[in-house]
């Protein structure tokens, strides 16, 4: 019966979008919309998963050699679109550790998008800025940092302490994909972030995508 109802809802969505609304203490109102047979997760002002954000991050991953990764760290799981994208990448076989602050988001990822812990995916409900301070050094060779609350970037991204932990966790020759907004200047301790990252030993590539998102590709070359 459940499979029949799911198939019926999918058929209806080609004619009439179906939306489920949930409130999150962290992200505010959330909407899961089934339209044309596809689900997306949105906040009041932004796509959180499976829409434009997934296209943006998929583009950025092209510059990070995900097929060579052995362990990926995802800071900001959302509905799990990045997990889906990684798993669809040819030759990708890495383990993924995903850190997500919002328990409502983790529940939606499970219920709506079938993204849940398994042998290759560890999902941790935690504050990313606290968690990175406790993780073992050089544990990851690819990191995806997508730490938005609706359209807001957390202040912790602009601190040198956070980036010191990120440097410590990233293996030599590892990559970082960082999602930001074109409308905001990336700063670390009040100074241009690319200058800070280059002083740390990263090479830095900037990619403007779909007029709104500014991606940074950091490569640990030192």
C-alpha cells in the first residue's frame, strides 16, 4: 500500500506540486516539494538540497578529484544531495562523514530522501565548529563545506581558528570545496579569506556559479 501511495503521489506531482512543511528551530520554515516526480528541500529563501544547490556543488566537485578520495568530510548535510552526487560520481568509493547541526534536517534526509547512516556513511548531529576541534589530524582527503542557515553564513567560517582545524584535518594534497555567496566578501579575521588561505599553504580557485554562489576550491599543496 505504501508503495502504491508513493507512486500515486509521484504521478499527481506532474500535474500539481505537493508540498510538506516542517519547522526547524535552526533553519526556520522548511518545505519539501514533490514536482514533476522530483523532490527538493527549501528554506524560506534558499534551496537546501536537490535543486540549484545540487547543480552548484556538482560543478564544484569537478575540480576536487572525488574519484581519488578515500574519506570525505561534509560539513552541512542538508537533505543529503551532496551524498547522492558523490555516490553518482564514476569510480567514487570513499567513506563519508557528514556533520549536521539540525536534527530536523537529519530526519528529513532519512524520511524524504533515503539518506541515512550505513557502512559508508556516518551522520553526526553536532555543531561543525566544535566537532572539527576534536577530529583526528589528516583524516580526510576531501572536504565539502556548505554551512548555511537559510541564506546566512555562520560567523565561525570567518575565524582563523576554524581554518587552522580544517588545515589540520585535511590530508596532504587534499581538496576543499567551500560554498559561499557572491554578495558577501569571504573574510578571515576581517581580512580577505583567499590571502589567509594562501598563507596557510592552500592554492585557491574561485568559481562563480549561477550568479549567486561563489565556490572556492582549496588545494593543500604545502
